[in-house]
């Protein structure tokens, strides 16, 4: 019975571990996606910086190009700010998901522990009841053996005729 309980608890723990791994992998996939998007933005920013440098070398003193560069720079700054905000929101939501997963896992483990304790208590009570019943059966068996022995003695006494003394004349 203990082996069955251990097996059940082990299966439940494995199920929790598989669930945790599944959720963790899902979160890691989201993080990989976010990192890839961040890498694309970094490449765009690097390309933009390179283009700005080229423009500076080619068009020094040309106001039109400087104004376009300023517009592009402003647009890039706005896009960078927007991307940063989106990234922060996604990181925050990921943190909430991880906290929720942790709370759920802890609650499930607490439930498992409580169930294990309840099962142990029931097994202990069953063992006491069984021991009590076994003791009652052993007592009844010894009493029946004694009574059987007494009955056998009575039957022998009744089967043997009484010895009568010879009569005097």
C-alpha cells in the first residue's frame, strides 16, 4: 500500500514537472522571439547609424539633407521608444506569468502534501482498526478453543458409564 502511495505521489510529481517544463519552454520561446525582434531592431539602428555617417560625409553643409536626417532621427527615436515600451510590457507580462506559475505549482504541491497526509492518516486508522479486529478474532478463537475443550470433556464424561459399586446380599 505504501508503494502504491509512493507511486501515485511520484506520478503526480512527474506530471507537475512536465507541466512546469511545458510552461517554461513556452515562456522561453516567447523570450527567444522577443530577443530576435530586438536583434532586428539593433541591426536597423546600426544600419541607420552607418547611413547617418555616410550622409554626414557626403552632404556636409547641405541643409536639406540635415533636415531629413533630423526627421529620420526623430522617427527612429520614436520607434525606439515605442519598441522599448512594447518590450517592457511583454517582459512585465512574462514576469506575471512566471509568478502565477510559481503560485499554482506551490498550491498544487501543498494540495499533494495535504492529500498525502490524509492518506497516511487513513492508512494509520485502517491499520489500528485491523489490529483491533485481529486481536478480537484471536481472543474469540482462544475462547472457542477453550469451550470446545470443555465440551469434549463433558461428552467423554457422559459417554463413559458410571462405575457402580457391587451390591451386597
